[in-house]
């Protein structure tokens, strides 16, 4: 579950092997940057989940005008994915609903576009699966490949269904549910995987090794 979730959400964003470099950037990539929990939650309560990171970066610029943003390609970020079945699907659905509702709102889709997006929501899941299909293959185990594909497909469908729901009926209470699930993911790990939270970080020269079996 954790592996499939990681590959769907972040797998295609992994840097290529050997990209140990740092470069200055105009801004930081949203949802792939980590912030202090208290600051992020405060920003999320003020402007919502979608705009929280933009607010934090603006605050950094305002309070520290000489600060520079940089991309450090060789940095390893320890990231926890939900690995219990029901919380994982709830997380995917509510995340999708938030995304769908906010996208429809800020792009000002008319009712025809909204209807098309709702009806064709399975295609969203299919496109996501095609995008990361090669990452789901496990050359050492055919059964694990099938498990990866099946799990990722269900997660992608849950997210796409959430998108369609958000486009059709708005955000509802998904922001509350999603926040509870997203910002304390350690509560939703299978007991057998909890030891991975306390494992040593990989040194820089090993950061590009294959993704571990149970954690990203």
C-alpha cells in the first residue's frame, strides 16, 4: 500500500541517478517541500490546504528578504505514507475531492466542463496509471507487480472519484477529514512498518538507490 501510494503521488518526480547538485530557484515545488508542522497547520487554517504552501513562502520572503530558495537535488526526505487499507482510501478520496473542488473553482469551469469531468472520471485514474505504469513493475516478483498494479489502480480510482465529487458538489467536509489523515500519518501505519520511522536516513551517495519495499 505504501509503495503504491508513493509511486502514484511522487514516483515520477524522483531525480535521476547522479543528480547531486544544488541550484537557486524562484520558488519551491508545492507538496514536495517540508515545513514545520505548526506553521503549516496555521497557514492551512488561514487560507486552506491548497494555498498554505504559497502563503508560507510569501511569509518567508516578507520576513527574510535576503533569503534564497534553492533546489537541493541530493537531499533525502523521510516521508510517511498511510499503509492501512481503509484510511488510505479515505485519504485518496478526500484529497481528490479537495483537488477537484479547488480546480473547478479557480479555473471557473462552466457546467458543461464540470459534467464532462464528472462523467469521465475513470479516465483520470487510467491516465494516472499509465503515467506510472513502468514504476509499478517489480522485475524480481510477478506477484508483487500484480499487487502493486491492483493497489495503485484502486487508489487512483478513489482519488478520481473524489475529484468528480468535488467538481460536482464542492469541497464539503473533506478538508477536515483530510487534515486529520494527512498530518499525522504515523497513526495509520501497519504495526509491522512502524520500525521504519526510526531507521537511519540514507547518506547522499545512497539516495538514488531503488525505493525500499515498504517505505519511501
